[in-house]
C-alpha cells in the first residue's frame, strides 16, 4: 500500500470525496440538467413513457443511496481518524484527499459507465457525445491530480 494511503485522514478524504463527487454528478447531471440517468432506455436517454421515467428515477435513487452509504462510511472513517493520537490533521490534506476522491470517482464512473458498459453518457444523443464524455474524464483527472498535489504539498508551502 502507498505510504499516503496508510494515513487515516487521507483514506477518509478519498472515500468522502468519492461520495460527494458522485452526489455532484447525480444532482447536477441527472436531476438539475436532466442530461442522463444511471441507465438509459434509449440512445437519447429520454423516457418515452411515465413507466420508463419511474424506472430511471428508481435506478437513480439506488445510485444516490449507494453514494449516501459511501459518504456515511467516509464520515465514520473521518471520525475515527480524529482520535487525539492521530497526527497530521490538516484541512489542506483533507481537502486534497476529498478532491482526489471526487476526481477518481469521475474517472472510474466515466471509464466504466460511459465507455466500457455504455449504460449512459454525459450528454447522450448529442453530436459531440464523445467530447462531453472525454471532458468529464479529463476534468476528473485534473481534480484528482489537484487533490493529490494538495496532499503532497509540504506544510506551509
């Protein structure tokens, strides 16, 4: 295991970041913008019937339930990392780990769901669908790298 991952605060931040990054995806892309659902029933990811929409909303609900459990796990890990004997409690490190977790969520979700399984895309049916998917992946990489950079930055730098 990497020396960074041996630190409870960093592990907690990664898990919290993954949960919160997933919530950002689900809330913004699924609910607010309505670009896609967890599983699309058509190439455009638009429901043809009320029953299809209900099914997609249920699937999105299970997605959010899973993210809630991931976030709850991260909070428990954070609480345990807060023990007085734990050195290295820094807001910069926690923020970095959470950013890294959110970025890693985007990378994994983008590679698995968008590219490998093809169960949905960032903006399905758009002529530039692949470009949106790639921007999502690149954004995930940038956020993850920024997070890991914050974790590795020496104190006071």
